[in-house]
């Protein structure tokens, strides 16, 4: 089975789900071919209800987006305040 390499960048406090997360570089992940964003969230235990925006190479995508090799995936949390 082929593998994919991606860079994952987390924003809005989501970095707490990955130990020793590098805020500048993000984290490089090696994934199985045909992985989807939702699979990444499940693997690193990020609750889907915390997510407000997902981007793949600066295009907005959904949880079911099929990841491509060497993409930069950015995941943003919901931001609250008042």
C-alpha cells in the first residue's frame, strides 16, 4: 500500500492534541493512501465539533476530503468569545 506524507498545521488551541507540536513547522504525518481528514482527526483524538475550518493547500475542504501527497493541511478550531 502506498503512503502519503503531509504537513499538518493546527490553530486555535488544537496543538494540545499533539505532544511537542512545532507551531512554526507543524507536524509531518505519514498516512495510508486514500486517507481523509476525518481519519486524521480520529487518529489524534481531535473532536470534530471543535473544528470550524479545514484547508488543503489553502483551499477550503470538508472532513471527507481525500488527502493528496505533500499537501499542507491546516485545521482551525472554533473561536468563542463575547
